[in-house]
C-alpha cells in the first residue's frame, strides 16, 4: 500500500499521544478517578504514546520511501526503453539508411 500523503505521517506522529491522553482522561473520569492521579498518569500516557507514535511514523516514512524508490526505478527503466526505441526506429528518420 502506497502512502501518498506525507501529512498522514506527520499526523500520526503528532496526534497519537493526544488521542491516548484524551481516551485516558475520559476513561478515568467514567471510573471517578482522583483528578490529580488522573492528570499525572495521563501525562505519562501522553509521553509514552507520543514516543510510540514517533516510532510508528518513522516506520511509515521508511515504507513510503522504499515504495516510492521502487516506483522511481520502474520509471527510469521505462524511460530508458522508450529512448532506445526512439533511437532504433528507422521509419522516423528523414533519410533511409541504405540508398534505394
């Protein structure tokens, strides 16, 4: 699967920790957790998931680079074949190679 938008990678890196913090606060509020404990552990959860989001975004960057690198190689091979085809096509020349 090719990732076409590099913004997706940035969003994963930036929003993973924020969403984890939000889910932690909501879950803790539903369980009537003490607010100070909720915020302190929420900060730890945010830092942990922010770091894990950075690792996952790095994996996505490498995957995206490898896929686009493969596409670049295919494009270069196709371009070389087309240019060789133009060089070898005698019907496009103004003169025939051997006199009639």
